[in-house]
C-alpha cells in the first residue's frame, strides 16, 4: 500500500474527502516527525510506540580495506508494535 492508497482507505473509513484525509495523514506524519526530532516518544495504545534510538560512537572496520575506522554517534527512529497490531498480523 502506498500513500495514495492509504489516503483512499482513510477517506472511505472516516467519511472524509480525499483532500481532507490527505491533510489529516500529512498532519499526523508531521506531528510524529516533530516529536521524534525533539526526542519525545509517541505511544498509540494498541498500535505501537515510536521512539528515537541513540547509537554511541564506536570503532568499526572498513570492509574494503580491513582498516579500523571511527563510526560517529547517531540517532535513528524506532517503532515497536503494540499487542493489538501484533495480534492482527498473526491472524
């Protein structure tokens, strides 16, 4: 499913127009992005939790040369599925 198909599903299920559904989806995604950028977690009961994972700086190995190299610290988004979502996928 791509974004346009998701917007169509939202419009069908909520009774909104496709334009309104697109705006609602865009606002939801923006709110999640802004919260994660600020280091906050977003928990949606039954669906899951969005969070930011912090990776410390470390020493690695360049796979092409075998030489040691420094890997900088970084942050990445994480998603942990909730119980209701896990059950829906299992069945």
